C-alpha cells in the first residue's frame, strides 16, 4: 500500500490556515481510519477477576451510602479504551453493582438498554414497569430503553450483579439521558414474574401498552437456560453448545445493540469459537477454565485463567479458544456481544 503524505510535509502556514477554518486534511490520517484488512481494535483482552474485585466493591458499601450513589457500581473499564471511557468494548458498558440488605436503588428510566446478570446473593428483585422480577444467580433481568426500573433488596447478605448496558454507544450518539420517578406499584406478586410463563412457549398478553420492539419477557431465569444447554449436551456428543437469548415474539435479539448468549463446555472440553467481527464479553456462571486469544497485540496467545464469577473481554477479528479446566464438571458461560449492531450495519 502506497505511503501517504504526512501532516509535517505541509507548510506550517497552510496548516494554520486550515485550523483557523476548522478544516483538516484527510490523507495524513487516511491509513489509520481505514487500516488495511483488519480494523483498529481498542478492546484489550482482560479478566476482571471477582476475587480481587469483590473486597473493593464491599468497601464501596461502607464508604458510600445509597443516597450518595443512587447506583453503587464499580465500572469494569477496559484499559484498551481508557479508564475514563466507561467501555468494556466499543458499545458495551459493564458494571458490578452492590445493594446491601434493606436498601433500594430508586426508580428511574433512561435511554440506554440494560441487562443485569445476578452474581451473588438472594432476596433482591427489580421492578420493571410494574413487573417484579426475582433475581437469582445467573438470571438475566432486562430493563429495555425507556422502562421504569428500581431495585429492592429484602435478603440478608449483600447482593451483587453485573450490569450490561449499551451506554457507551448511547453516550457517543449524544442520546443518553435519564428521568427519576416515584417508587412503582408492583402489578404482580413479588415471588414471580410474567416471564415464568415462557417455559410453556407462551407469553402473557398482559401489557398492551408495549411498543412494537419491546420484549414481553423481562426475566430469563438461569435455571431454564442451564437446563436447555444440559439437554443439548445429552443430545449431541460433540459440537459447540451455544444458545442465544431472543425475544420470544420475534425471535430477534433482546436489544438492537447488544446480543446475549450462553455457552456450555463439556467436562475436559476445549472449543474454538467461530471467528467473528464483534468483540465479546464472557461472564463465568459455573466452573473454571482458560481463554486464549490470538490475533491481537494485548494478548501473547497465553491462556488467561478464570473461575466462577469472573468477567472477561476479547476484541473482534481474533481466534478465541475456551477450555474447561475440569474433567468431571461442565463449564457455563454467559456472553454479551455487539452482533445485532454489526448485523444491522451490514459488517457482521
Ligand atoms: Fe438504570
């Protein structure tokens, strides 16, 4: 590829005249904004291990009362994107949120789409547009764009969940904003949610106010996802055990921005994931193992070990290999990626 002219090649007087008129020559940055064959990928390969993160999150519980935090969260910032940029990947924000017993994270709604993956603790629930969603380990609780949501905790110990939002995307589109509201009145009993009906393949016709892109399910219990993967493993002795979370009415991704999925690795299994354009986030639900990423400067191709409750990120256009460290137990992993966005843009 031919080398192009540099900024320094231009006379200073000319460059100053351009700056004065808010003009910039393209050719000096042409190769960096349109690199050959593979895009610039800022997302670094990383594991935010829960063991070292947890004490700092608990300390936040002592240092900052809920009134001063509203949402008590430590952002999992990917150093490849810079610690100030709320990015785990270009479009995905990750945060570990802590709620202590009897605390309530007040009602609000906002433009970014959000999902919580419950990491530890019992007795909490999130009310989404009047629907109380029980929060158990591994459950996916949705708060799509514009939905009122508040979090309550009536259990004994701390509750922690992983927030997954398209906040970086919304923020950079200059479209991120929120409204605060009065606490909601729950429309159903607290110990169940409408989403429980989905096991039968039917969805409740209870909220006719829903928009056309809304999903009828706000809670995806881990027990059902796990059972599905185990069933697949019983049926297939080999092949990647992978599921996607979809809106049951349309079969489409839960959000237009972020795609969610779950993987199971059989005991002792090593799998290479299909090479894809999108970066991906992994949250380890059950088990332990390692991830090897090849094709990115942030990783020397050395295995990065992980255990339950760890959260990892890997850039797109790489070869990702996952290994289950156990020869007797399966490994379960939840994934979040930018596939729906890449599909929409025609670059997937
Ligand atoms: Fe929120």
